C-alpha cells in the first residue's frame, strides 16, 4: 500500500487509534510491529519471511558478537551477518543482472549464449532494510553501539512501517533509544507530522506525478522526435520528478512517524541549492550518502592515503552507490559520473586556498551544480544505453518535429524555477524553521491550499514511488 492511497489512510487511522488507546507500552510496540508486517505484506506476503530471517540473524549474531572476547570469533560472526544480508540482496537484486552481463561478455568474445530468465521477483525495500540492519551489526562489531537486548525493540527498529520500504535508512542509536519509553506525540508534534505528510503527498501526487512525470515519460520515450529545447526541459523535469517523488516519500515517512511520537532523521535538505557535488551529497538522500561514507568510504581509507587511492575510493564508492540504486550498468555510469565530479572537486580544493564566495559567484556555482546534476540524472532515468545515447544526441537536435504543449512547458519552467529559488533561499534553514517563520494565517492558508490542490489536481494515477524499485 502506498502513502497516497485510500487504503493507507484507513490503515494509518487504525494504527493511530490503537496506538493512543492502548496504555501498555509493550503492547503498543507489539501493535506497531504487527502493523508494520501487515504494511509490508500488502505487497507480497511471502517476503515477510526475509524480514524475519534478517531480523533474527542480526539480533542474535550481534548479541553473541558483543559478548565475544576473541577477535577472530567476532570477525567470523560479522562475516556471517554480511553473507546472509548481502547474500539475499545479491540474489534477489543482482542475479538476473549478473546473468545477463555474463551473456554480454561472452557475446563480445563471439560466443552466442542466451541465458534463461531467472524470473526473480525483487522484494520491495530490500536495499533499505538490508543497509539498516548491516549498520547495526557493523556498529556493534566496532563497539560504537551496544547490542540490543530486546528482540521486540530490534524487530520494530528493522520493520517500522513509515520508513521500511524507502527510508530514511535509520541507525540503531537514532531509533532504539526511542523504544525504551512510551512515545506519544504532543499536539504540536502531531500537527507538524500531519503537515509534513501533506507536504509529501503534494510533492508526490501533484508536482512529481501530475506536473512533471508526463513530460519526462514523453521525452524519454521518443527523444529524437523533439527539439533540443524540449529535450532539455524533459531532462530538467526529471530532476524535479525524482526529487519531489523521493523527498515526498521521506516527508510522508517522517510525518507519519512523528504522529506516533517517533522521530526520524531528515533525508533531504535543499539539494538543488548545493555548492558543488560534495555539498549535494550532504543534502541528497542523506541517510544513504552518510551510510556510504561511514561504512564504505572510510573503511577503504577515505582521503587519508595517496591521491590515487583517494580517487579510487571516491569513484568506487559512487559506482557501488549507483548499483545500489539498480541492477543496470546505466546506474553504474550515473555513480561513476558523480564519483568523477567529486574527484575533480576534491582536486580543486587541494590546490586552491579557501576564500568565502561572494553572492554572484555562489549563485553561478549553485546553478552550474544543478545543471551538471541534472545531466547526470540522464543515465539514471534512461532505459538502457540506446535510450541514453538517444537522449544525449537529442540535446542538440535541430530536426525534431514533435513539440511539447505550451502548458507543459510553462509548468516545467515554473516548477523548476520555483524549486531552484526555494532551495537557494532555504539552503541554510530547516523546513520546520522556515514554516514557523510564517504567520498563523499564512500557515493555515498554505495548508488549505495544498489540500485543495491534492483534492482537485491529483490525477489518481497510482504511480509507485520511484525508489520502491531499489
């Protein structure tokens, strides 16, 4: 069930009613855990078993690891956790990909091999909850966090329904302490949670699905048919679509959790107001970028070694981050491009002295970063290398005969210009602080306007959130 569905609204109301009517905290957590399993089972019930296995294995391995004195034994237990979790992820997400890639390599050698499709169904959210449980076992192994003693609390940490299928990827120290005492939202928290949820639904249903997605689909389906101007609008439209789709989900998740009294970390902060790619990754999908930094980049040595090693680490981490998003070489290209831009940026910082930028240079750098990020989204969205080449070629197309409607052009330009201005103006202030700066009348009017827009302009198109496929 999706956040923007009537079924979820009923489910959420029932969960809220039970959560606030039951007085026993343990019983409340059991209700939340059962609700989380039902939420996940709504997509494909058998895959709940994977959640149970991952939860059980990591809970008991971490407890044993924490008590073990022998370092080799601790390494062995961590290896088991890695094999189980990454084994599931590798099989369900990458087995078909590796099979097809192997066939492609044989084809390059002149060997005709047609592999049978394995027909593996990807469990929704497996990339997210796998990284979440791995962060826990890695933290316990490094003695950064104690092993959890409550199986109920740990199970809720893994499966908490607001962020289960598309993040934010929550760390154990961010969530488990909240399980130790009854969680109940204050009236202010409850209202803000509902407001965040409304913001998320508006971003997803109106901006991503209704305003931008039709333009993106049209351009990427037949790029050579359109003029360069329209293809550029399609590229920019996808920058908006993926942001509003994923940031919208994160706002819904954070808002739904807050109505239950739980606090989840921010996952986006004005990424299109970033000054360079390193700043972009501090603002985009924060829970993933920090995970890759803490558990992969630092483990490889970070930037502490020779320059060549730093280049290798940056590019490798971003390529792996790209493949985390999807089992296709186009995602690896997307990650590689980000890695190369990070390398260039790192090199520039190494040979130049830092000086605060003036307003004009800062704005130029922000706009340049946004344009480069938008171009890197092309392999992310493209359906294979043929489509990628077609889009790139169409960016300078002078022969396209089809045209976007004038209304579509106006919508894309308006939405993206407003987004860029908002991100630049709010890059140093949190959403809650910005909203609190408004007068009560403005707040009420804004919320009412968003509700009307969702009610009137939502097409009812039940597009899945983009990151559900990851």
